[in-house]
C-alpha cells in the first residue's frame, strides 16, 4: 500500500458471480438482499464520508442515509455526525436539482471541474425558472444543495488534492460506493485500502452490464493488483468477502 498519509478508503461493492454490478448500463442493482442492505448501511455508518459517481446517483436517485437508530447512536458515541458527508463526483456537473437526493436530510458534497460547476449553476437556474419554490439567489441557497464543493483544475480528478482537502476537514474514513470508473480511478492511483465485496447468487449475461472494475484505464494501470483475504461471511445465499489491497 502507499505510505502517503490520507484517509482510509474502503470500496463497497455488490456484484454477480461474474463481476457485474448491475443488469444494464445506468441501471440500479436489483439483485441484492436485505442482508446486503444491512451490511452496506453498517459499513457506511463507520465512515466520515462516502463518494459515488454521478451515474450511480442517476441510477438510484438518492444516496444511502443511515436510518438504523443503533448505528446512529454508535456514531454519536464515536463523536461522528449523525450522517456522513455524501459526495457525488461529476466532472460534467450535469446534475438535476429536483432529484430526491437534494431533499434527503444529509450533508452533501460535490466534486467537479470549473466547467462542471458552471453547468451545475445553469441547471439550478433553469430549475428556478420552472419552480418558484426553489431559492438559489445567495450563498445560503447554494449551501442548501451542496455544503462542500471541491473543484478540480482538470477534467481528470486529482484525487490526492481532493483527499488532502477532505482530511483537513477531519474526514479520515471514506467509502467508495461506485460506479466502475470511480472505483477504477481510485485503484489506478493506489488509493483504495480495502474492498468489501458481496457476491450475489446469479450470473448476468448482458454484455453491456458494467463490471465493478473498468478496463478504460488499462494503459495506465498494473495488469494485476494483489489482495489479501481478511474475512469471509456467509449469510443465506450471499457471501461477504473482505480484502485488503496490496499494490
């Protein structure tokens, strides 16, 4: 692993036996169970922030807020906020202000570019013209959408810069929740410390269905990344596997 000081980063993935995280492009996974949902909520509850891609948000419309009272109580005992910071990564900034995500009682963050921030502001202003109930005429209005905005100087996100900013905010444990390009970019930069993988009992044969790890960065990545098994849990038909990552 890298020796560089940074927040601890865990990727949390649910996939079919052949490595697919959904049944089709930009489609939410519908094959996970109540047990996997509880596992995901538990892992998210341990984190100070979660990061997910814009396509993941488009597929689900919301982020996973912690609702289990015991998990919230445990966070308070650890002196954490009731909810982690929910950060969407969108270099294009093409997000819709009327998504249910923006009505959730959670703190929100945005990782984007200068151009993406302009696009986001244009989308909000367009929404303003259609809905007088939305207020966005001041900094306070902006904060009602995103409490924290992180701007990358280029279209390729500089994750070291972003993580430095997050660590300065006392965010020391982060979960990566997808999708494939986001997870792969973190692996490329040797930033993921461990993986929690739920193996679900099905095969997805749609060639367009995304894998949890993309091949779009092959030229810039190692051909293999070694993993060390930490634990295996079997609950009913699903297997929960925990690996550390050895670059």
